[in-house]
């Protein structure tokens, strides 16, 4: 059943309406039925979650007899952004994921954010699906703030995602949807996968399996589920960040999600005007190339790659950089 | 005046984009003034350009106090300004959310880090700022309540209003917040406009800056009769959380019926929204309390649940 979560009138003949699809067991959900929220479309340029939302709703409708709780699917928290190919909230240019928990008496974006929180609060679990940004391609992963890692790990392990990245807390991230929900006791996992403006079907399928596995773990899904993959947990490893030191065009020479060797060429930064190579990019460590630059135009400082490694081979200063985190 | 290139930003296909610091006097790093960090802050750029022009005259006349140095950085974001973007034009990030910066991080973190290297260690810092919601303000001094802030110093600007804001999580990346954390007494000056030059409020901001410099002994008065005459002015102080937001319910064509700075009584008409297809009034926004208009939404279109106006209520807790 399609339900309205929040709305506000726009200037000329239209309203901004945030909608969700509530999927319930055939005979209706009982009074104390558990609820899972699957949320995406906070950033208008991230579309991987669109496939997941569609695929999940389709699969649930086809096997509704196996559902014993409520699944609320929110495919577009920022519908105007998705519509206008814009990451933030059009008009105000605010990043929706930096204004939670919002405020009932604040401006439109903050008001909508507060209504979203009200609607999702109390769920047994919430999964907020992101797709990096247009610049970087990410291996499917769960991201968890270290402050809530203990409580969320049992859920994260069931998500069929190859990596769980437990990251340092940063004050700026206190205004995300996940932080707002976790701090009122609604367990919320963040998924980052793929790349902005594209859909990677395999990742979507993998996550849908993970969502059924989560529902099964919570006791609201009785259909047999496929075995899920055990994740690598980042706390056992180190992350090397590789940023560009020159501006130019990044030509990639490595395979995303592959194991790279220390010293291996990952790519180079070219200057098409002069025909020169500005910078050769070599891997500082041996490890898993889990983040890779997708958008070729780079500036001094642009992130090119992140590599998960054991820390024994040196290289990379390992400093976590959460300002650029694309949550 | 010494013109220094503090650092330059290299990009493909564009000239290196320099960030200049204009330096007056010598000695103690007394004051840094920062203009546009965002590409739409044209008023802020204008104000800085006029401050530079005036300070050059002060310097020529020997009116910069001995042992005091002032640095003005009119523009950090020519990269975005020259292509008509508000935030960093390559990835839409906001430099004013990246402080204190990170020299090994992303582009805007590196810019913030390079800039902050030059800004750290000043006794005073003034940022000419704009608000994250576009609109018009009563010119005022804003200070973040960090525990390190010095409210009484705000009075020396001589602006009519001083607003004290509790930092939100996103504020921890602003220049003002980090200046304070690193022991600089930091103030933000908000002018009426942002993307257009508004001469009257620019003059107010320029005068406020000079009044502050003179009150703190960084410059001497251009007029000998005024020497030593800068006593603190008594502005209206209030906390941001005490502002009363007047929210719209309806979307449509938005017309102000009052101006920022107006004193209003409860029930006074503030603005009207017209049906975009029929032209008749569909909503009248009235003052919910007695007070003064601090902020006005500045577009002629409005949606439902937008802040059309913010009022400093007469009835509010006083702050010391
Ligand atoms: Zn996102």
C-alpha cells in the first residue's frame, strides 16, 4: 500500500510528497508485528538503491505468504533531487543527510527530515542504501559508526555484503539519518555500494538477498534463504587512502575489487593538452582495492582509491578521512 | 600593503587560481579578515575590496598601529565564482564545512588546511559570511557559543544586533568555530545581501570592521578628534534559538509586505502568497509576536513550510 510520509506544497501547482510502500502479510500485520524500513534516494545522484527497492517490493509481493511482519520501502527521500539529477535538495542546495533529525518548525527540508524520522522510529531495523557518488565506485559494504558498532554487528553480518567498515565517529556525521535513528534506539545500517548515476545489478541482487537474510534473522521471513557471505570487518585491517597530487585526467589501469600488489600501477594522471603524464599512481600496499575513482577529471586532493590491507606492508598513512565520506 | 600569494589551486585547463593575502602593517598577527569562501558571496568580496582600499590609505597616512599586522583575504573561491557556482564547482562541497582542513585529504579539505595555516595564530578573526538559507538579514555580528567566545567584544563593532548561536554538528567544520578552538577571537559579520552588492549595508560592515580595529588599538582614527572615543555600543543581543520563525503553509508567488529591520506588532502583515494561477491572496503571514524582523526569505516564489521571516521577539530571555 502506498502511503504518504510527508509533504509540502511547492510554489507552482505541485506538492513535494515523500512516499513509502508498506508491504504487510496477507491477513494484515498483528499489533506487535516487527517492522523493517528499507530507505534510499537521500542523495539524488545515487541510484543503486532504486533497483533494490523495486526488486525487493517485487519479490515480497510474489512470496507474500512468507512475510510475517511489515516492510516499509522508501525509494526516494529526496524525490526532487532524483528527478533533477541533483545530489542535494534542489532550491536550498542542502545535503539532506546533514540535517537530521530535522525540526518540525524549521525550514522545509528540516521539517521533512523530522517527519521521516517520526515515520521510521521504532522499526526493528532500518537499512539506508547509498551509492557513493559520481566520482567513486565502492565495493558493497556496510558502514557503521564505532560508537554503535557492538549493537549493530549482529545485523550487519547478515547483510550479505563483503565488507563491514567500522569507522571513527565524526561530529559532522551526527546529522545523518543513520545517526539520528540509532540515537533514538532504531538500529540503522548504512549500505554504500556501486557508483552514482548508475545501477549495478549484481550488487543490487546481492543486497536483496541480504535484506531477506536480515528479515529471516528478525523472524519476519519464513522462506528459505540462500547462505550469505561472511563479511571482512575493517577493524581487523587498515585502510590506505590514495589521493591525487596533480590535477588532470585519471586513466585507470587497475580492476576494482581486485587484490593489488605493493608498487603495482593503478593508473596515471594525464594532461591531454601537452601529452604528458603528470603523475603515476602506484599502490603503496598489497591489499583489496575496494574504492576506485570512476570519474576521470581529478584535482589536487581528489580521492583515487582506497585499499584494505593488513598493515604489515607499510605505505599509506592510514589516517581515516571522514570529511570526504560519501554517506 | 604587501600582496602575498598564500597558495594557488591548480586545475586542468584553467589558470592556477591564486588565493591572495593583502597585508598591512607589521608585527603581531593582530587581525585576519576573510571574504568569500563561497562563489556567490559577491557582497562579501565587495566589502573586502573596499576594506583593502581604505586600509591602504590608513597605511599611507601612518594610521596602522605600530607592531600590528592585518591580513585581508578577499576571495578564496574564485574557482566557483568565475563559473557561477555557490559551492566548490568540481564536487559541490563547501569550503566552510572543511575546517581546520586536512592537507592529505580531498581538494576542499586541502584548501581549508592551506588557508587555515595562514589564519591560525591571529588575535582576532573576522569572517564576512552568508547564511546557508538564502535570504536578507539585518546586518549583525554572529558569534558561536563555543565556551571560548567573548560576547562583550562584539559590542565594539557598533552593529545594531549581536546573535549568539549554539553550534550544530555541521558548524564544527566552519572557519569561525575552528578559529575559536585555536584561540583566535572570531566573529562573523552578516550583511544584508549575498549575491548582489548592497552599498548601504556594505558601508555598515566596513565601518563596523574599522570601528572594531580602532577599539582594539590596531589602527588609529583617521580623524584626530575621534581619538579614543570608541566606547562599546550597546547592541541588541539575542540567542539564535529565541528567534521566532514565521513559516509559510502554502506555495505560490511570494510578496513581502515588510522589510528586514522593521519593528512589528503582533498581527502586523509580513508577507502574502498569491495563487500562481489565479492571482488572489491564498495566505497572509502575520507577526506572531511583537519584535523586529531579522531575516526575510528573498525569492518571489515560496513553498509550503518555508521560513518566510524570522523575528527577534521583544519578549525574550536576556543574555549577559
Ligand atoms: Zn549517499
